[in-house]
C-alpha cells in the first residue's frame, strides 16, 4: 500500500501537465519513483478534479472505457487523435519532461517538508541512488523491500544500517 505522501506526489505531478500536452503513466512513474501501474491505480482512485485525460499509455492511447470522456477535453485542448482513434501521437503531444520534472521538484518541496521525514545522511553514492529511485523521505523508503534497496547500485551495508536505524526511530519498517 502506498503512503499518502507518494499518492500526493503523483497527483501533484498530474496537476502540472500543461494543457494540450500528455504524459505516459511511465513518464510520471519515472519522475516520482513508482511504477506505471501504481500511477494508474492512484489515478483510478484519486483523479477527481485532475486533468486525468492528459495521462496516457506509452503508445499515447487512452483506456477504452475512458475515451468517450477524454475526447471532449482533447478537442478543447487541441490534442488531435491518431488515425486509429485510440489516442494521440506521443512525439507530437508529450509534455517536455525536463520542464515538467523541474516544476514538480519546486512544487513538491513544501509538501515533502511538511509530510515526510528526511532521510539520514549516508554516503554520496547511496544518496544519489535513493534520489534516482525517487526516494526522498523515510515514509517513501518504507514502501520498499530492504532486499530491493540493497540491490541498487551504490547502496552499501553501512548505508543500509543507517537506513534501518532511521526507519526504526521513525516507527517505520521496510515493506514485507
């Protein structure tokens, strides 16, 4: 089960997708550090008030059951459908992911400060590894299995021991 903070991070990123542009579930997942299926699940349960029609699969397609609802939004925003009618051409409508990630990092900073517990200082390689994986708080770390973090390049036994201790002090644990 994902933390409230992780869900908030995904929803914040969806809010930032510009009008007339789309992103894939995988694009969002890479920026936040979760899988594309998790992104889809979060949107399925928490998309009220969000421009959910701007999130598509890797081919630019919209799920069959959502197309009739998405097309009026796309027409209003100027997103043209592919000849097969299933979605749009990603190369023409994908949002600039670098700009999107930068805006996301700026917007989410306050949320992370108010909702999350900072990670302990570890070695630079371990810090970089966690950052690349999208892990910025202990709450997010607790969504990972210890073995999966240990397998990441740059994560050593000393860093893992520090993370074990920090999780325990925060009343958290690794995912089972």
